[in-house]
C-alpha cells in the first residue's frame, strides 16, 4: 500500500481517526514516504540513507500513540510499542533493551505464520477431509492387497469389486460429511500435547531470549507427547485442518520475509522516553537513566541484534519516541541520543473544541461506539449537539482542575454519564433515549463542581 500513498493521502487517512495534530501527522507522513523513496535510490546510496527518527512532545492523551499505531496499520508495517521506563541499564532489575527488537520480530513472524496458514486453509481442508474419511472408513488390510496380486482370477475379481464398493462408500461418506450429516458422530483422534515443563532462567542479560532458546532446545530433545481424544467430527476436522495448515507452511520463508520486513519497514514506538532523561549529577534510584540511554543508543544508531531467528539489523528501523517532557526537556537526553532523533514535533493540548470533534467526527468516535453498544439491547440513544458541547466543556474543566489526561477524560465522563442507562438497558421498556444538556447537567454538574469529588470519580 505504501507506494500508493502520498504524504497528503497519509495525513488524510490519519484524519479519519485522529483530530488535530497536523504538524505531527505531516512529520510521520514524510518519514514514511521517505522510506519508499529510499527504496527507489540506487543500492550504493540506499544503505547510506538513515531513517529520520521522530520525538513527539506533548501531554498524555493527545494522540501520540494513536498516530504511530494508525500509521503502522495503514502501511501494514511491523509495529511494536514499548515503554522506555521498563528498560534499565544492564546490572539493574529490568528488561534488556535489545528485547524490543526481538519482540518486534517475534510478532512479525507470528503474523506471517497466521497469514500463510490462512492462505493454505483450502488445501489443508482437503487433506483433513481425506484423513477424516480414513478414520470413518479404515483402509483395507495389506493381506487383502497381497491376495489380489498373487491370487486366482476369482480372488482378484472379488478384491477389485470390494475396492469399487469401498470407493463408492467413501464418496457417499464424503457427501454426508460435507452436508453435516456426520456432525454428531465421534471419532478417535491423536492430538499432539504441546505442554512444556516450566523452567525458570536466571540471567541479567537477554533473559527473554535465553528462556526461548532453552525451551526450543528442550522441545527438540524431548519426545512429542501424543494423546488420544474422542471428539465430534466438526471439532476433529478443525483440529486436523489447523495441523495440516501448519505442516504446509514454509517457516524458513516466513522467517526470512519477517526479518526483511522488520529491517526495512519496522516501526518501534518508544513511549515515556522522558522518564529515562535526567538532570546531570542525579544519584540514587535514577542512576541508571543515563545507562539506559547509552544502551538504547546503538540500537537506534544501527546495530545487529541476535535473535533466535538469526541476526537482525536495526539501521533502517524507524523509531518514534514520545514523552510529556513536563519535568525535563529533550535537551536533558544525552547528546548522542538527541542526534538520532532529528525531527521534533510538539503536539497541542486539547480543549473543548477538539473534544467536541473527537466525540463526533472520527470513524470510531466515542459516541458512535456507545450508540452501537446500546443498540444491541434494542435501545436507540441520541445526543443533542448542546449535550455533546457540554460534555466537551466539562472534560476541559476537569482536566484543568485535576490532572490533564487529554482525550482519555472523555472516556471517564461518558462512562459515568451513561452508567444508569448501561445498567438498566436490558430492562427498559422504551426504545429511545435522548441525551440533552439537562441530562448531562443532572448527572455530572455536582461532581464537576466539587473538586475533591471529581478527583476521585472523574
């Protein structure tokens, strides 16, 4: 899809789900288009063009994560979101920074495997059908086959006739199987037992990778457990289809494609990067912050990470970092790391106008979500424009009075506003409810006016 989308078209697609933040959308759209442009450049120069990583600066709930997630979904790029605060310098309790690349590759391999299995479902279904017919109508013994080769003409004719009868019976069973007439019948099926013994790995470097490799090694050494189960025909067909689909998949090809996709179009979203920025001279629990930045540096600069699927180069992975930066500044990051994030975009705080648009404009608007949920109870719910504007205004006021959590405040307000309707909906005799400004005032005014109460409830 990526080669079909110009930066303007990427922004237009993002506008369907994210309100405002035009500068941030433009920056990610350009970064994404530059990837496609790099692929058109002659090979000698192509490897020299590094991705222009981005830092998004803005308070929580303004759309930083959503922009990155929608971007990856739009282009079908491998995407992983990690919180920088979960990483700690080697020697401190926490995750190894290289694990984010391993997680991204593991996710991409699994997605590729699922897609390949779905592509093989028709072929797998045909093989599973033949296996099912073998269970329902076991093949003739080898002794009968030998008789047909060495016996008299009468014996050969008898065995040939039996084969024809069996073939006719098999086709009848096939028709019954496809028509669902065998659905209540049970068959004995051998199923692989994939349970593994629990083994704990204690290591301060690459703990996740060590655990995975050790598990794979044990899996190869131990004999596969097979257990017999008596299951109905439809369930047996489903199990056998999945098994055959897995057998048809070429894992080497999937892994090779996954590594290439991660290296050429992977996106890693580093959230809360401001949590690992600290003022010089800090000590105590925050002493490892600069260490984490130095551990992150080679990954962002471009290095080779060892994974169970082989080495992965991070030179052309796009890193999008984000943080509120209300206690520290981007300049508090170590200079080398700052240099690897040349594009900085400040996202705007959201006010009542943006909240009103968020409630009404996106394809997944919050009001549309609640209307769809309540419609399942045969109840129609309508919001007047005045009611929506009042909700937006209250969200802005509560954010100003308490902690500013951006658009996430709308979820809290809407949930509290519709709490009684959501609870009583199955028992209501009416088929339509209208939410107007009086209804909103009645439900939320007292809570909003009481600052202490709003801190707990909203």
